[in-house]
C-alpha cells in the first residue's frame, strides 16, 4: 500500500551558494506548474491529502522545503527577500518557464516577495490565509489570544526563543495526537470538522513532523522573519494576486487580507464567510482553479 504521506516524487538541487533545497512534486507531472509555499511549521509534504484531485485538475504541484525545514539546508540570517532567488533557481532547474505561485499562512509573505521580485515570471499568485506585515497599527486585531502571544514572542531574540520552541517541538513529537487535539480546541467549527477527517489529520501530523527533522532553527528564524518589516513596497507587485481569507480564521483574520488588498495593485479578493485557517483544503479545487484557468 502506498504511504499516504509520500508525494509523487522528491528531489533536491544545489543552489548557487551551495545550500541544498529539497522539494516534492505531486499531481500531474505534465500539468500546469504551481509552486506551493508551505506554512509554519510546514514542509514539502504539505498538500491536499487526495493527490488524485490535484492530478485531475491538471496541476503539477511543486512544494519546496524552506531553509532549515525538512531536508533543506539552514540559511543563517535569511530574510524574506532571500526566497525569490531560491524559487527562481528551483524553477530554472526544473525547466519551468512561467509558473503560478501559491503561499499559505506564513508562506503568504514569501509569495508576496516572489511576486514583487520575479514579476512577469509568474502567471498568477494566490495568497491563502497569508499573514500581512506586523509593523502597522492594528496588526493583531481579531487574532486569538494564543496566536497574539505567539506573534509577540516571535519578536524576541532568537537565543531566548529557541529553548521554548525546542521544548514545544519535543512535546508535539512525543504526543502528536494530543498536539492535534490542542490545535482543534482553538479552531473554528469548520476547522474542527476539516481536521476530524483522518486523511487530513494524517497530512497535518506528517508535514509537521518533517518540518523539524533538523530541529527548530528553521522555524525559529521563520518566526523572526514573520514579524519583521517586509522590505519592499506592496504597491510595486505586478502579477495578478488572488487573496483568500475566511471570517472564521482567528490565526490570520481577514483584516490582514484587506490590508494587502488595499496596497497590491491587481488583486482578486475572495473573502469568504465562516471557514477557518485550514479552509485551504476544503477549497483546494477553487483555489487552484483560480491559478490555472485561462482568461
């Protein structure tokens, strides 16, 4: 029986600076290429649990591990704007011309950075439940208490944050079912329903475990990046950007998407009722269709 966590194929490349960048592919190997930027914690294994759905849509889904996650080498002092070069080198190695890009949650800022830097190389971009800049008034409005605390802690010095994240990671690894239960306890009703699906629960636990294969350095650095200034003007983003947000999401609430919608020139807004932070998976077909459909 095929391992449900196993993607269609896996690989890695050596970047110009010598780092290894690992990635996984799923869906249709001859399909329209979509590079998927995972959340935090996440890994190259993050995708819809039903690969046949992605295949039937004619999508070639390519998901790289960010530095320090999964099998990708850690990159000291990396910033948000280091990501576009990694993605461009991956696309070149895979022989992609133009391609679509999708970033979820903490992957959303990276999608925005790639949209700004790579410009016309991208056909369309989707930011799904993606965090907005935190260096603005009201940045944490409507964020739930636990994540408000987490975002605040992300600004701490990394030496102070590291032991806390490492202890939490050990706890998650010792009892992944309890960790999933704790996540569901703070989720919206729609998220709890989605995470009650054994296939999706297995995916979440699988990509979470792979995320910290090397420890928490990558996740620790990512936390700092998430709450740091982005370093580029949203107003200069050229590709069409689809924004997907749900009213029930208290991790990345819709006000973050509204902020992006006011500043990115070419947006298509999908602000949906109910839902939650895991609505990516219940709306998988709609989101990918928005990226690969003609017109």
